[in-house]
C-alpha cells in the first residue's frame, strides 16, 4: 500500500525539479544565443545592409573584411564567391571557390556545393568546357539534378540538341516535364536537316517533336516545308492547315506558304479564299498584306483594294490604317493627296517603332521573331503576330 502511495507522490515531488531544470536549460541556451550574436562581426551586418541597398560592391568589400578575420568560414567564403560572380568579377569568384575547394575541411556535400558554384563561375566566364566537365562529374551525387539543369542550359547555348534532349528526358518527371522543350529541340534538328535537304532525317525529327508535344505548331510548319520541297503540295496544305487546331495565332506565319501550296496544285483562288476566311474568323492574324498581294495578282487592283478595305474595317488598327491610306490615296482630291501622304509617312514611322514581336514571359521586344527568347531563354513565348507595344 505504501509503495503505491509513493508511486503517486513521486512525480508530484519531482515536478519542481523538472521545472527548475527546464528553466536553467532555457537560460543557458539564451545566454549562448546572445553570446553568439555578440560574436558576429559588425562588417557582416554592414555587408547585409549594403545588399539591401543593392550596393553589391560595398557588400563584397565588407564581407571580404569579415573573411579576413575569419578565413576558415566555409559559408562566408562560398557566399562571397557567388557575390563576385554576380558582379561579373569571375576571376575573383573562381579564385575564392578554388581556394575553398583546396581546403582539407571541404569534403562530402560541402565539396559538391563548392564544385557546383565553381562550375557556374566557369560558365559565367565563358569557359564552358570546364564548366561542363564539373557538372558531368556531379551528375551522380547529391547535386545531380541541379547540375543537369545547368547542363541543359549549356547544351542549348551550344546548340547541342542531342545532348539537350537526353538531359531534358532525364530531368522529366511527374511534377515537371520538359516535353514542350524537347519538341523544340527536335524542331531544331529538323530545321538543320531540312537546310541540308536531308528530308528523311527532317521528317523523322518532326515526328519525334509531335510525339513529344502534339500541339507543336513549329513541327507542322517544318513538315509543310518538307512536303513543299518534295513536291507533295496536297500534303503541305494538310500540314499547314493543321496549325489552325493547334494554335490559330501561328497561321499568319505560314499564310504565303499555304497559298503557294494551293497555287502549285492549280488552285490559287481556293488558297486565297482560305486565307481570307482565316482573316475574317481570326481578325488578329497578320495576313492582310499577303491577301492583298495575291488578290492583286489574281483580280487586279480594284478588287484587291476592296478586299483589303473590308478586312481593315473589320478590325482597324495602326497597320490597317497605313494600308487603307495607301489604297485610298490615289482617289483623293489633289489638295488632299499631299496631306494624306504626309499622314501615311508619319504612321509608317510609328509602325516601325510600335509594331513588334514581344516575349510573353519577359516582355523583350524585337522586330524579328524568335522561337527561343534571347533574353529569358524560354521557348515559344514570342507573339506570332506583331503587336502594338
């Protein structure tokens, strides 16, 4: 009976002891934290403050002074090297990370991290071969995924599409697939083969692009070009026309080629009707110049002008007004012609400045269309029709 009473009383008796031990441990931890906080050099906070103010030069100098006081700090050396690279001081970044790599304390995961940063330094400095060798050596380690992502960028820059495809296929998983990019890589191979008139290789690459991404409009454009060059004009029409179901916005990029495929079959009017139908259905397409030129060829100036005017009035914009003035200027009274010509010249100059292709991802603007944005390196982000910017 007494033993049972003690079993009940013992936890109650020891409760103050446990409370005192917890209070003491908390006090010890707090003192440790305060002691460590006081030991952080003032220069570290100055460097952090400079980074907040976006003054990377001052941040690098302050952090370098801190490292002079604590030369063995792995994290600070790693960060300073990255800061040098960000500033374009690649030689300093390479030297900093190389010295850290030579340290006997840099082993295991730490060594892999330093190698990864060193590889990025070499890439930034334009020493791509050295960078590639480092990242290839990291593929089987803990930094394998990150290394392959950088390798994918390197292969795209070097236009090594075979390696880019293999790397992208390795990186693809349920959460993130690279099928969109893989299709573009195959299109690059197809375009290169078509340039060499290797139609079999081009056709095979196009098929792989469509297998990767059945909505790849570029693949159908190239397929249409292959059929056109081989004299299969009906097949070319079929390939170009398939773009309407994939993404109709890209029809303006194949308008003239589609008409030529109809014309080669002796069906120029049918080709013109198809383009006019596209323009009426999708007014944002940039097809009016092609339609006017082909209509002029088939029916003469009066009917071509009438067709163009109807299309411009359906969706008036700056380009349409420029075209409309050009069509109507000959019918104006002599006293108005000079003014109308002046207005058309002003609109023409404005068109050159404001009508451009634009990347939907980074908003980079260009007079030239790119499948691969040179600013943000994203694929198929350029507007297929020039827009007012």
